[in-house]
C-alpha cells in the first residue's frame, strides 16, 4: 500500500511540474550534430569534411549550417587542444557566413576544469609544453619542496628527498602545469568551458551531452545553463557539485538505460531479508520509466526529440523510443574504435551518417522524424 501511495505522489508531482513550452525561433534549415571526439582530430576532420562543414584547408564551408558538437572533446586522445582551437576558429568563420558553431559542455570538459585528470592522454599535456616548461616545473618544485616531501612521506617515510623529486617529476610531465593553468576555473580554457551551454534547444529538438532527467528539467533551459556558468566560476569557494551530479545533463544516462529494479517480497515470511527489503521500499522514491520520463521532459519544453551523446553505441547512431531519442556517441575516437559518424536534421528529415570499414560513408534515413 505504501508503495502505491509513493507512486501516486510521484505521478501527482509530475503532473503538477512546471511547463516551459513556448514559441521558439524557426530552427536552422540544416543542423549537423557530432558526438564525443575525445582528442581524435583526424576523425573530427574527416567528419567535418564529409558533412560539408570545412574545405580542404580546414576553413568553414558550411554556409548557414548550424553545427552542434555534443561535448567531450577532451581526454583519451592527444589532440583535444587542436580540436578546441579549430572549433574556436570555425565559430568566427561560421558567424561571418550566416552559420553557427555550438559546442556543448561535456562531463570531460568539466572534469578537466575541476582537476579530475584520470583520463587525460599524455599527448594533451605535450600540447601545452613550451620552451619555459622545464624551468617552470623546477620553480614549482623549489617553491613547494617542503610540502611535497611531507606529502610523499605520508605514503613512504623511507623515501629520500632525491627519490621524492624523481617521483614528482615523473608524475608532473612537461606541459602539465600549463595544462592546469589553462583549465582551472578562471584560466583561459576554464573560462571557455564556463561559456559552453549544458543544454540547448533548436526548434523542436533538445540537445544535451549526457541526457535530461525529470529532476533537472523543472526550470527553464536558461536557468539550467546559468547553474553551470556559476559552477565553473573562478571563485575558489564556488559550489561545484553540480558538475558531478549523476542526474545532471553532463552525466545522466537514464534516458538511455536503467538499472534493473528488484521487486520487493509480497510476503514478509518468504525469506530472511524480506523485512529489510520492505523497509528499503518504504523509503525509496520511485522514478518514472525511460519513455515516461522523456515524454515529460519533452513536453516541458515543447520539444519532440532529444539528442544525446556520452553513452557509446559502437554500432552506430541509434534512433530510440520511436524517434524521440537520438544517441549519437558512436565511439568516434581511436580509443574506442567506433565509426566516425554525424547526424543531420533538415526540416522533417533526420539522417545518420557513418564511415564504413572500407572508408566509404553510408546514410540512414530514420523512419520516425518530426518537423
């Protein structure tokens, strides 16, 4: 009975949730969306050229096309900075031709900004190396020597000063300090990341790197994006927890998949843990299913589809939930080995393009599309 009441309360809350549907400008005549690139410039260049976005020299050739790069340019590959610089140049060139280049904030850009470097490829540090890198690293060692020695000796009190310096040098490759200076909130790329939207809407299509949860779409898109601008601000006392929120648009995978739900025991005497299961059920707040949640999210913004990346589909772009969900992360980078791909929305037509093993490109027209 209590579970039924919880579901009723949840559904009531969903029905009462605010709606932000409003009149939007006409969508661009042609939208090209590209998923996670993860430091693979050659794959990006091949996609951009095949999609007619750039010419042989790498300059904008897309005319009035709107390009949406879905975030996660960084990590896992060596050419993140090269891709960023190219997209920055294309933004200016496209604007002059009546087009637009939009880059979304991905979870990996946010990770770089807050110092989570688990997936940074060594080549990314090398891209920041310059003639002063070695002397700068030595100066940092000298300025922080005592603190660094104390830190390393917490793990191994027998380490000599020389051994500690050798270890620190190995863990601080040339270019790493410059990389961190650029990416920290307030640094050049930190400021750039803070200017990237987490969610956008073009006509009837929503775009978010990871996905859109019911919880995060109870406010207008402008308000959602404003929260990420704040979280990436330069003030060191800023609350940045939203950047790692599993329900937030950078990380959410619930539009794509759900963890299996274990039904509670109907008879407390069925097993020894039944009482515990029932107790857990008493406090659990149910969430809507994938289709139900997406319908709710789309209705709030007067949208008809959501385009996401973040969760790889190595076989190619996926048209899911009757065309309401388009998954365009195909593991493009060499790290994953998936096919280069891109999505094109032109009026009522939605097409997915992918590079085949022989280097040729194929196109798929999705049966379900919306104007």
